[in-house]
């Protein structure tokens, strides 16, 4: 038995002593592969082949707000549909489309400040879930086929925000290139941490005005804008019914007094 193998085996025993283990090991020249959970650490292999380790909390807060519950239900639904309903050709289509790096940071047309992007490394399954979450956020029907070759809408332009008691009034002044049935999404965040980044959905029009009267507080409860003065930043994007999404708009800022 080689010294390297014994050292690897000792390392495994040491890691298992950290806490309960759900990890899978593969011993080789040293530690050839490890993935899963050991104690408070999760080991995984990315699509690029890079090993990652992250620490997780022992106690996880799970408030299960209505929005969280809906998203989790959707994730379970899409995971089942991916395995049970999609054909091999459809799954291959999503894998191909994922290589275009949809929704990746600044790649799709603007500076991400309020709207979150991704790092562009994703599987076909992740792309399928992401697109259908975009659609569900706008109450649009889900899609089984990847939008290969579809032209995304242009980003909303000239977004302005003003404070007119008791609403933040957001106006989209410039027209967009979009498909019939497309929706715009308005994202808003406060500079202080007591208000979560949140999404407001509204139908796209040539000139669109949205009144934002309430936000979500730290515990998920509705907070009237008038009761939470401060500086807010706002961005918009657009989702087409075929599952494509625009990049983000300009960033609008407004002060609530």
C-alpha cells in the first residue's frame, strides 16, 4: 500500500471526523475526486472541472415567504419536467443555448446594478430553469424548447424615477424592440439593508408609468414607501414570451422624503 494512498485515506478519516458525511470520495494520486457534504462544508465540481468548497451555516433560517414558497415549487416542477417531459433533443437544445451565456452580467447589454446576472457557466438544465423563472415572474406561459436563434428584446431605455407622495413614479420614455405580449420588469433596491431588492412587473408600452407604493421589508412584510424614506435605485428589463430577455436599462435614482 503506497504512502500516498495512506495519506489520502487519513485525510478522508480526518474530514469525516469534522461532522456527518454525505460526500463521495475517489482516491487516486492523492484525492482524485470529492463531492458532497462533510460537516459544514460542501464540495463540488464545476462544469469547468474546478473543485470548489463552501461553508454552510449549521442553522438555516427558512422564513418561507409566499414568494420563496412559489419559487421553490417552481424549481421542483421544472426539475420533474426536465426529467419526465422533455425529449433528449429538447435537453440537447438547452445545453446548446446555455453555451451562449444567456443572462450573463454585462454581456446582454448594460451595467448590472440592481438586476442580478450570472457568470455564464451553466448547464442546459440551469438555462431551462432560468428562462422559465423569467417567464413565470411575468405570469407568462413556460417553454419546453430553448429560444435558439430568437432575437432578444432591446433593453428599456430612458427610465426615470420621481417621488410623488405616496408613490415612487417610474416612467419608461423611449420605445423598445419587443414582441407582442412582452413584459417589462422593474427592479428596485434601497441603499440601506432594511429593504430587499424586489421585482415589480408591468406590461410594456411605448410610454409606461409604474407607481411603486409598497416594498418588502427584511421580514417579508409589505412596507409602504412613504414609511421608508431614503435613496432608491431602479433598473428595468424586458422578457419576451419566447423566453428571451433584454439586458438591463439605465439606472434611475430617486430620494423618498
